[in-house]
C-alpha cells in the first residue's frame, strides 16, 4: 500500500534544507593583494667635485626584487634619470653635472604590483670650478667696500668683478670649505677671479695666491 506524503510536509522539508545549506562565498574578481611598504636608501660617492667630473649615485630598495626608481636632481642642471634595480634591490648610475652650483638628489621608488612607492632622504653635493684667487686686507681695514659696509679683520667675503653683490659663493681649498657673499669689486690682476678677505684666507688656510674651488 502506498503512502501519500502531504504537500505541506514536502514544502516544510525543502524550507528547512534551504536554511541549513551554507551560502556560497562570493568571488571578487577585482580583489588584489595589498602592496607592501617599501624603503629607498640613497648614497653619493662624494659630496663635492670639479665640474666635468662625475659621481656614483647608488642605493637599495627594500624589500628586494626588481623595482623602477627615478633619480631626481635639483640645481642649476636639474633633471631626472630612470633606472631598474637588480634582483637584490640595488641600483647604481653615474651622473655628471654640467654646471657649477649646489645640488640635491632624491631617489623615488615607483609603485608596482607588489610594493608602495617611497622616497629617499635628500643627499646634497656641490659642483665647483677651479678659479685663480688672492687675498687682501691689511692696510685697507677701516675702508668701505663696493657693496656697502666696512672692511675689518673679521669680515667674511670675497671681491669679484662681475657677480652681483650679495651672491653666495662656496669656496673649497684642501678639504676646507666656506660659503661667503660677494662684498667688493676686484681683483684687477690677470688670471685672478676672487680676492679673499683676510678672515676667509685664514679659515681656508689659503697661502696667498693660487687656485681655489669655487661654486660660481
């Protein structure tokens, strides 16, 4: 003898089964893994050079791997250079400034699928040229200077025939460096571009007449 199950019971069973069955997880096609933080270190082989010579700019991106890096140079000869790191995250390029002056360099690690972009600390360098120089002072102390003021034993500055008054000039001699303004006019001797005050001569250890490294 057959038993007929009431339609109401079937409906209840289907309803209970549907409530117990786990919901299928939804898949998001656009979901991507989160980028890791990165760090860029930057180094210069030296922080001073004579214009026409080059320096080595190197660094490393962490975590290691191949990354795109942009080196940004700011100064009289501004520009940028793109480079791809090696598998261990390191990079190295040669750079040669075309003009004298002060420069800053930064390395920017660009975004990629694995890491977030990051920027290194700025590194600074000065590009010099060789210039003939002499010094002056004794016998002229107490006199006025062309750019205004009085020349004294402790006055820090240089004389130059063409640079505007107040122009900051970085001078370097045998490892010693000082930055001073143009305060006077001169020298008027062939082959010399700067006259150093007595105080500048002393701070540089400059002998009297010779060549100095100048940023202008």
